[in-house]
C-alpha cells in the first residue's frame, strides 16, 4: 500500500480532526494510526470496501465507541475527554440519517419529524408545528404530514428521515448509505436535497456510501479507507482517475486486486482433513 496521504486541510477549517486513530475489535485491526479532517461546510464522503470501518468511524465521531489510541476532535472538543452531559450536548448538534430511515412505524410523518423536538425541548405546540412543517416543506413532503410510514415509498421515507435529521438545525449531518435501494428518480431527489441543505443551512455533511457515480455529483472530498489506513484522499474526480491498486479496484469494481474474495481462513485441504491423503 502507498503511504497514507498528507492531510492538507487547515486545522481551523476542520469541524472534525482525527489524529492517530487506532482501533482493534475482536482481535482485528480496524484503524492503524488514521489521520483525517472533515472540513466545515463541506460534504465529505467516507468510502471503502465492506468491513473497513466506515460505521466504526461514525461511532467514534459520535462518542459511541472509544478508540484504543488517538484523538477525535469535534468542534474543538476531544470527544473522549467529555463528561456525560457534555457528550450528550455534542450529540444533540448532530443529525443522523439511518440507512433504513428508522421511522417510527406507529407515528405519522409529522410526529416522526416532531419526535426529537418533543424528546429534547419544551416548546409550545404552535412552534413545534411550524418547525416540522418548515422541514417537511424543505424536503417536499409538507402535504404528506398526516400519512403513516407504511403509506410512503422508499424515497419518501428517506426524505422524512432527512427532515427529522435537520429539524433541530444541526451543525453536522451524517448520512449512512443514503442511496441504497433508491430508484433513479428518488436517488436524484436525495442528491439534490443533500447539496441544497448543505448550502442553505451551512452544515457540514458526512456521507458513508459506496456509489461513486452519486458521490461524485455532490461530495467535495473523499476518504477511501482500506486495511486500517487511508488508501486515498482527494476530490472525487481525482480519486476516480487514481492509479493505486486500491482506487483502481474499488472504483472500477474489479475482482482482482488488494480486496480479497476469500476471508482469511486456515488451509482449505487441512480443514477438510484431506492434507496428506493424496499419494
């Protein structure tokens, strides 16, 4: 593997700065001294083969999982030095769009979006109504406020989840596989929404995604994770033309390359009891 790229973003331009991140889970190295910066007001995509730690990285950023070594600085605060109340306060500034939307099935669209407001704030009902309708208007679903999740298409569910993620005007939005299972029309709607919301709200966005064609349309920078390191980092078009083994295999979908087909295992013949049985 090539040496890990130098991080070029200025420290004062980064909402999130990660330095020397090292993590082992179940005896497997997930991160091995990773450095990266998430720049304020930008859309950053985190990509990489399955099992390379993309979700684990989000858990570090949101304070759900402590690393074995290194620092995770979010908005000037070292996440793992925060007390319980300060950590919860930080999390309340983060909106999260789950891969499966995670709507509450017994609540209407309106109540799904209102849920964070009712849970965390004591607001007059009229203000809650205005905030919810404003966010639903932003995602094009104000007219669906009284529908139930079972009455929505996959794309509509994703948009409701996005309205819920932004209802408290977060400083950071994390999108976990936002494009999975969407038809081309719904995909383009979500792409437009992500870019528009990022610009109009002035938020910082992180995309965890695999779809390079979609990511290229909206991301300002990409980090490609592989084998515990950052295999590549840069603008989408730059990485799409990358000539390293990791970028060539990941972005072209080639079978042969550094991403193995077989999960590490003992010798096949030995495990089947066939070793030494042949003449």
